[in-house]
């Protein structure tokens, strides 16, 4: 279950980075999911770290009002 969530989040981040659509993000998430599954628990940790890095980077760059 956790791997599916991380795969979806990684796909969303990759699609936003490339300016792609939801379908493209879903495809990239599906591909990332396959790679993460083969890496085992380490893949889930690495995928989660990638998403966390992107989210924190966005928060830092967001202007404060």
C-alpha cells in the first residue's frame, strides 16, 4: 500500500517538473512503481525522500505574505 502511494507521489512530482498532464504523471508513476518495487524497502525510502525534498523545496521558494 505504501509503495503505491509513494509511486503516485513520485509520478505527480515528475509530471509537474516536466509540465506534463495527469496521464503522463500516471504513466511515470507506474514506471517508478515498478522500479521501486524491485528495489524493495530501500526503493520506498528513496522515493519518499525524493518527494519530501521536492515538497520542502517548494515550501522554501513560496513567497510569504
